[in-house]
């Protein structure tokens, strides 16, 4: 996210559980809910782009097991 980008207002409707998670993340990080949403969208875009180019996104669990992470768009399109 570039600081000099034009900002566009957006309205979103969230379930109570997603809203609570948003507020919790914002509080824990000491940022606004808007910043958390911007970061989440940027992260999702990055991961989706990587998967779109054939990369796999992996996460290493505490027990050292490796799990593949898929984005909702890759599950829908069957990638």
C-alpha cells in the first residue's frame, strides 16, 4: 500500500465473529480496524498472486509439520 494512493471509501458488512476478530487484531496491533483490513487485503492479494503463478504457500506448525495454505479463490477454481 503506497501512502500516496487515492483512497476510496468502502462499506462492508461483517458477521459478529469477524467483526470481533477485526477489533481484537486492531487492539493487539495498536492500529485501526481500517489498517487491519488494508493489511489483510494486501496479504490475500500477495498470496493469491503467488498461487496464481504456480507457487505453494506453506506454514510450519509449532511441531515442525508443514501444511499447505490455499486461498479461497484457489479452492473455487480447482487450482
